[in-house]
C-alpha cells in the first residue's frame, strides 16, 4: 500500500499547508453538498492514522477529483488507487473499531480481547473468501498472518478465557465444545482456590461467628458462601423501625432544596409534589462565583473546560476540611461551570472591559496607537491594535483595543481598513491621537502604500508622529552585526551536541562530573528570539574547555577551538552581544516612557565611542571575555590586532546613527519632559514642535512663568519619578505645558505589549485549541491582558439567573 499512501500524504500536505488551497477545497465541498471536513494529516505515532487519512480521502473523493487536477498535476490518484484505498479502508475499519473499544475507560476491556480477535480474523477471512479481484487481497492476507502470529498466544491464555466467559455479553459464543469445557474447568479451579484461601472470611466480625463456624464445618462451594452471606445481610436489615415522634426530630427548610429535587429529562423534578419545574434555581452568589472563576481562568490562559476540574477540587477540599457543611457543598455544586456558561461569562466580562475602556479613552487627555501583525497556529494573520492613553490623573494605561483577523493579504490598505473599523467601533476621538507605533514592516511604514503613508494622505486623520519600535530597531542592529565565521562553528558544535539525544545526554552527564560552577547545557539557536545569540555565545564561551575535551572523546575535530585568532573573535563577539542584550533587556517592559527609552539608546551610542577608544589602545576593561582570552595567550607570539574590532564597532555606531535618526530629532522634547526648568526659551527657543505643540506663543510664556515657580523647583528635586512631577502640575495654571507633557508621555516607544500578546496567543490558541473562533480569541486575550478590573457584582445583577442551566448530579 506504499504508492497510494504516498500520494495521499502528498495530497493532504498540498491542501493543509496553504490557507488559499484549503479554502478552495472548502468551496468545492460546499458546491457538492459534502461535509466541509479538512483532510487528516499523517502522524506516525498516532494509532489508526493510516485508516483515518484514507477514510477521509474516500469521504472527500468527489471534491478532490474536481479540484486537484486543475492545480496539482503530479500527485493524482488513478482508479486502481481508489479501489485499493477502498479495500484498505474496509480491512482497517475493524482494527480501528477494536482500538476504540479497547481504549474505553467506562467498560471492562479484558473480556473483550478474545471476541475482538475472533471478529477481526472472521472479517478478514470473509473478505478473502468473497473478494478475489480487489487489489487489497494481498494486504488482507498479510494482515491475517500478522494477526495469527501476534495474537494466537492470547487464545490459550487462561485469564483472557475466564474474563470472556464470565462476561454476560459474550459467555461462550466464541468457543467450541472442547474449549468451553476447558474454560469451565479453569473457572472451577479458580473458585476452589479462592474458597481454600478463605479471603472473604479472613477477618469475621462477632455477629458472623456462627455463620463462619457453620461454613467451615460444611462442604459449601463459593456460590453457597455468597448465598449465605446475602441471607445474613437480608436478616440484619429486618431491624425494628424507630418512631420519629420519640426522637423529637424536626424538618429543616433547606432540606427541601438539598434532598427533594432530582434531575429528570434534564429538568428539575420535585419529589414531594411530583411536579417538573422549568429549571433549577441558581442564586446570585452562585452566578457571581461563576464569573469569578471565569475571570481567573481567562487571566490564567486556561481552557474553558478546566473550570469543571477546579470545581471538583473545591468540592473535594470542602469534603475534607468541613464534610458536615452540606449547605456549602450544595452551593458549590450549584455553581454553573459548564463550558458554554464559562464561555458566556468571559464574553460578558470582555464586553464590560471594552465598555470601560471606551469610557476611559473618551475622558483621557491624550493617546497613541501601536499596531503589529503576526500569524497564529493556523497561519491566519492576526492584527493586534493597542492603545496607550493618559488619564486626567496622569496615569499611563496600555490596553488591547482589538485583535482583527485579516482574511488573505496583509497589505497597507488591508491594515488601514481594519484600523478604521476598530477606531469607529471603539469611538476613538481622532483629535487625541498623537503617535502611531509599528514594527517597521513595509506594509506599515511605506510612504505611499504602507499604513503610515495612507494615514498621512487621509484628510480625515490628524497629523501624528510615526514611531518605528525602538526595541525592534535595536534587535535589527544586533542581527546585522555579524561574525559569520564564528557563528558557523558555534552552531555546528551546538547542532552536533543537541541533534542526537544520546550525544546530548552524554554531554550533560559529562558536565555534571565537572565540579566547577559552569552552565549545565548549551541552548538551541533561535533566529527570532531577541536574546538567543547572546545566550548561546555566552554558554559556549564558558564551556569552551569542556567542549574541547568532550569533542576529542567523541573523535570530532574542530580546529578553530585551538586557534587563538578565532577564540579572540569569539570573545569579542560575545562581549558585544552581551552589551546589546543588556540594552535590549533595559528597553523591555510595559508603560515605559519614550524619553527613558531614548536616553538608553543615546547612552549606548556614547558607550560605543568609549569602547572604540579603549580598543584603539588595547584596553579591554569593558570586554571581559576578550580580556580573559588575552590572559590565556599572554605568552603567545601572535599578538592581538584590534583594528578589525574597531572597524566593527564603528560600523555598529553608524548603524545606530542611521536607525535612530528620527529619535534624535525628538531629543529636545525628551529634555523638556525630563526637566522643563532646563529649557532656555530665550536663547534656544521652544524645544517642541508640531503636533506636540498647538500654541507656541502661549507655551513660551508659560515656560518663562514656570522658571520662576520656586515650589515646583523644590518638588522636582525630591520627586521620585517624572510622572509624579507632572501629576502636580496644575492644568489650570500651565495648560499648554501639561498638554505637551501628556502627549509625550502617551507615545508608544516599543512593541513590547503586542510582542507579549503574541506569546500569550500561542498559549491560548495552542494546537489543542486551534479551532478557537476569532471572537473568542479576542475576548480571552483582552481579559487575560487587561489592567481594568471588571465589576463582577454589577455583571451578576444583569444576568437572569433563571436562564442559567445547572448540571444536577
């Protein structure tokens, strides 16, 4: 079956690896009124994977025959192939059904082993008897031989025979007369053994002493013993009934709800009145508890169905800590936690968060937007739009505005249409937008067809400051600082160690035997991870000597590890990557002010000047790895030449200058935000420009007045942060100054928020939840990432508790 299966795999890969092709197949299925099922991918480790892929191919045969020849000429299935697939499906179906039956947890499976073996062999024999021309005949013969070879041993196993015989579903229908007699002898022998071991009567109670003595002195069989036991139990049940009047018992009202309602036909049935109600009563406390659990589940990025597991744990904990509190147990049982209930709760919470966000934006002083686009696990492009706004109290908030699924293309016009729809839905005041931050992709920063260009040409859109993510630019700078001859060898060593499980295990054991304080492994290299290069270089440099010894033991030759020039290049490259990674980490985080980010970039450029000066004089103070290598080669005849290192750093400095040129133009504005008292309006003029400033003349007057405000001068010297200072600036006294500062505070400097969002999205929309709807994905992400606390009590009051179904045990 190799050839048809290979073609089927190729066809499935063709349709599953492209959204456009899979959507075209879905349209063909719709025209033919076929079930719109996707083709199943082959997985070698999954049971019955071959049957599932072939069965789905047969199911969608008509759609594949119509669609595939138009676009894929080399992987067609011919009539003979389809006949073979049909035969394979017929033969593999009983095996598939047997796997499902033996995998069940709600019924015994040991007794089904022999009936399943007999059934499969019977079906194979019937297929070979009545089917002679089907191409699957050879496969059926091989499958039957394999069944006989692997499972004949079970037909003589005493345990399996007894299990089948005592199962009332099968009994002896699979056995001939001789086998049946032999099986009965097995059971008789086991019963006698059980009787002599006397396990049932091993610890008799005082009330059973007479019965035990009687049985010991008799010749009862196992079934006689069980019969005597049942008679004894029936006798004990015939105790004299007590009169409740004598015990002065009292009926409690809560018992009515706790004990006199059962579930009948999915509806509550009242046992006392024999009346069926429409639904169970759910209290407001139970509904609020459901909202609390749903909110915590969303914040923890867990699936809807985990709530049932949480509820079970709560019930188990209560039953251990306070088992007599039946009222509390009943209240927890009444909490609605079905999958759809939690789904609706999260949708309600998400809508409440979005409503509060709209109100906050409507009352904010200034705001900025940040956009980024990436694909989810289904290769569906998702556009994330974040908003950063400053409240009247000068508090900075960053929230997810919307997550939009783009259909096919991700052009600038597609992103602009999605942005316009989001701004309209969220009722964003366009006049408050001060900047838009993007990841620097051509579809966003293009001056004509990119998003920024389209917005600049839109007369309805206000003027704004375009910002290319500072963090992304730093990563690009580090990415293009290359030492290819170093990375080639490093990656080759890492791939040799990590690609083989055995070699990797031996390497880790080798490192454990070394008592020095060194890393215990080397990491994989990942191109898209910001800190991956630094992590791998640092570990390799620290493990350079153990790696040498380990490779020699494995007879693996890397002459570069003994080359002084290569080791110096490795040390220098590692030092530079460590400095860049330190800068990268300092730029990460939410609610960062753009002036702080700019200050870190500018200070790093000054550090590069210092590094260049030091290397020109062979001073390795700021290059610890290079200094360590030079200490090892201090007596070497080959002296270090730092000219190449100086050129590399000069190139890095130039790259920083080019990439952050626009940030340099905002540097005077950053100084104003940091300390407005240092602004010299008379000599240097106003440091701010449009669109931050709207009235230059009034701003200059206010700056001069601010210079004479001694109280604020004293406060800024003792102020813990910039935001605290601007909170104390009166908007009535200095309206233009405060509005300009608020606009600068609202600017998005990095894409850290939506980079975090895509990490969260990979957790929520994982391979186990890949079919999650776009609306639900947006709701889960908004609830998981928000800093807005929803009023769950208020949401509970809006819910009609009578319409909430509750599962009754």
